[in-house]
C-alpha cells in the first residue's frame, strides 16, 4: 500500500454506503469498508471515529453553511426570513447529491441507533441556527422558536424529497430550482419553499 491515498475519505464514504445498502449497517465492519475502498483500517480511523460517522461526517459542513447563510441574510430580514435563507442554502447543497441522500436515508431508516443520531444532528442544527439569530439581535425565545420551526420545515421537506422517485444529480442533469425533473418530481429547494409557505398558512390561520 503506497503512502499516497488520493481522495481516501471519499472512497471510504462510497465503500461504506455501498456496503450498508447491500448488507445492512450492523452487519458491516470497518475492516470490510477499508477493504472495499482499497485502504487500511488505520486510514479509516484517520478520517472517521467509527462507522456511524461515515454517514454523519458532512453534518458539520452543512451546519456551517446554514449558519453562514443565516448570518449573511439582509439586516432587514425577520427571524423566519433569515432561517429561510439558511434552509435554501442547505437545500441547494443537498439537491446536488440526491442519489446519495436517498441511499443514506434508507440506511438510517433501517437502524434505530442511526435514527437517534440523526435526531441529535437536527437538534444541533436548531441550536446553531438559534445562536446565529441571537447574533443578529433576535431575543432568546423568538430565536429558538424560529430555529425549531425551520428545522421542522427542513425535516418535512427532506422526507418528501427522498420519498420521491429517483431524480438526477449534479448541475448538468438536475432541473432548475423550482422545476420538476420528472413527472410529479420536485426538487428539494422547491419542497422547502412549499413547506415554508405551509407553515406560514398554518400560523396565519391560528
């Protein structure tokens, strides 16, 4: 094994997801992931703390992008408008990885431990968004309420998105935002917008 390991992290992620889909998360070992990727277990642990983190390694980057988007929202934006900007940023990123997102979610749906880890990730996102709103001068309670509502919107839109038929990934194949790329298929940014509109309609009628 040479010392140079181009894109080792990406190779490990692809190998792990393939094996989780084929065999199930619980029946896949780190050794098998490393072997499938053509790398060593030592290399695996240089990139991931354990085999769960292969599925959640991108959470920090997603959170960073959402917080940055909320922070950069226009100064005149309301708390929910700032959250909407953050959700749009996340949706645009995830839209590019539709197939990966569906496969990853199928693995999570089949494992209670992973479902719990996903809930923890979403709770962390809500906390980070609330903190970003407070940095914008929003009071504690409204910041928490807007952030939690935003994550609820995200969860509903994400589930609708991954439960749709397969759609194309990548900028060259994916439909333009707001456009379906197959019969009855909607992209993630459009579903986020629809869920935000639904939340507004519900609260307006309360």
